[in-house]
C-alpha cells in the first residue's frame, strides 16, 4: 500500500515538473514515506531523519509522509527541526500546493527540482538518535523557517486518485480501490493513520485498469486495507463483480487482490474466481490467531469457526485456490493453549504461506491498556515454533507441484545462478532454467515443468513453446 502511495506521489510530482533522482545526494527535496504498522517505526524514522540533518547545510529540504507523519504530527518539527513538511496520506493531493508554499515549486526559479526516491523504509528499527540540538533550534528560529503540515482528519472523504502514477514495474501494477479502515482491531494503528473507509467508484477503477492494459500491463493487483469491504459509491458493482470486471478487461492476464478481511469475505468472491480464469488462484486471508478467545480480545469480529467456514468455501471451489495468512503471536493474554490452537489451525487450513509477527504495542490502540503482556523472549519463542510448524506444512504442499507444468510470469533473471525468476498464479516463486539460446523476456508468460521444490519456492525447466501448448 505504502509502496503504491509512493508511486502515486512520484507520478503527481513528476507531472508538476519535478524530476526524480536516484540518490539523496542528488536531491534538493527529500520526501520520506513512512509506515508505522509494527515495531519501533517512530524511532526508526527519527533515526533516519537524524542522518539527513547533516545534508541541510547543502540547502536540501525534508518532508515526512505517511503513517508516522500522521501519527506524530507537529512533534516531528520539534524532534527534527530541519524537517519542513509533515503530510498524512489523505492530504497527498495537496502536496504540489504545499511544496509551492515551501518555496520548492517546480515552476519557481528552481525549475526541475530533484526529489529523493520515495520509499517505505523496511530497515530494522534503529535506536532513537537524541535529535534535540538547542543551538540548531535557535538558528532555525532565526532563519524564518517555513513549515507546512497536512494532517488528515479521520473523517476525511479524500481519496488519492491520480492519473499520474509512476509505476515502477512495467508489467504488474497496483490499483487502490478502497482507502482507510473502520475495523479498529485492538492492536492496529491503521484506522488512526489512514482514516475512515472510503471506496472509489468501480467505473473509475475500471477506467484505470483499461488504461493500464493499454499501456501494456498484464497483471493488476487491487489494493485496500480491507479490499473486500469495498462498497461502490455509485452502487453499480459489488467487490466480487468489480474483481470479475477487472479480470475481463482485454489484455489483462492476471488479477490479484489484497488484503481480505474474513468478516467481509463472501462466497461470491470464490464464485468469481471460479468463473473468471484471469483471477489468480490465491486468497490472502489474515487470521491473526487460531483461538476465538484471542480473536475476541483482538476485536477481529469473527470466531475460529466463522473463519473456517470461509476456508471451506475456498476449498470447495472448482479451482485449486492457494490460501495464505498473517499471524500475530504474543498478543496480551495469549496462553500456551491459545497458541496451540493457532499451531493446529496452520495444519487444519494447510496454508501455502504465512506472514508472522510478534505483537508490538502501537500508539492510540486499545490493546495498549490490556494486561498480561507477553515477555519479548516468549514472543520470540512462539514465533520460532510457529515458523517451524509452517515449514512442515509448506514442504509437502510445494512438493505436490513437482512433475506438473505451470504458467509463470517472468520477473527477472538471476545471472549468478543462470536461472530465470517466475511467479505462478498461486503467487509462488518458481526459479527455472531455459534451453541454450532461449531467453524469456521479463513480463512474458511461459510454461515451466516443475522439477524440484523447497519450502518457499519451486524449481523448474522452461518448456519449449510446443510442449507448453500441448499441456494446456
Ligand atoms: N503488532 C504485530 N503485528 C501487527 N500487524 C498489524 N498491527 C500489528 C501489531 N501492532 C500485522 C497483522 C496485519 C499485518 C499487516 O500486520 O498481522 O495483518
Ligand atoms: Fe488494521 Fe484490523 Fe483494519 Fe486490518 S482490519 S487495517 S488489522 S484495523
């Protein structure tokens, strides 16, 4: 989501006459996009901003975007006085205007100001760098500092719709269909940083999908915090209908969607996957815990049984749909027996992949007030056990592909290994070799015979065109 926000911000600013550069050194304006969903995100951001401070002497300007900007607000100016712009995601539309106020408009004397490559930093959290520097503060006050804030109101109706998205991959692109979240899971900061749930019209989503197909994109990923809570403001299409309609756009070969919330996951989504071949055989359905008691404490709005009902619908599909999930360990009050239920669920569902997280307390969230915190060491132990269990589950699931022929989209080439990297409809990585003289193009679709499997990937050999078509 954040990566796609960066693509939209870059596209919007490039349209305004700014130019994107590769390194911080080349930039006059550095916009730092942040995510605060887990870990010590705030500390990490302040640490990075401290690194930037020394660049201020070169006349560079700094802005902080995204969740940490929204969450920390003007406190950022206090702790990092060299920052002159703080902007939440619902205010991105106003960025060009705000930059003009800051004196870094692309149309001013400084035409074509480079700005740093926006990124959602995923480096491990750093320690707080003790940014208070009073001498610096005094200088800053004397120097007529201009500071701009674009903080969002949770009730905002603003969507960041832009036709100027700078997509980094020429074959696969994201489309946001719904922003914000109204679920308020007890551990989660998103409803506070991204505002209330608001959907785009299905006509506007389809127009973007057609435009992407015209530009040569073949894979589209529909995005939303809860993509399946989508409600067309024009009342024309349900989420499943929109999914099917995107899948029917001429030129589109694959459609993915993430993330689904189990509470709003309807059977019609499975029916759409069965009916429209371009919809991928993959559903990411975060469960968070296998214990109904913990799910209640997390305010997830479903029980283990209700979750398993959705899984049964997916498994009853005509197509073999792969299921992946997110799990949090060590939520306050999670007992050994609750954790045992989560382990059991991994086997019962038979996930093909999971993202695992240690519970981390987040600002403003209701779970902050819960007692019975789980010590970090114990969270780490549970995480290890969970990952080992999932490995056990995944090995045979991947092994069953050995000997079959699957279609992959070519994503790249690993020169050192002499392998191409492909992705299957089920979202599995398949590293493959090709006969001498054959060199598949990135973005093309080829048939590959799977020859071996690992817990997290498959290995194969590309089929010749005739062999590939014979098996279809
Ligand atoms: N602690 C740990 N994991 C979290 N997630 C969201 N908030 C937290 C938190 N406070 C995880 C959830 C969610 C994923 C995107 O991040 O598993 O599905
Ligand atoms: Fe966070 Fe829950 Fe909303 Fe997902 S559904 S974004 S976990 S509050």
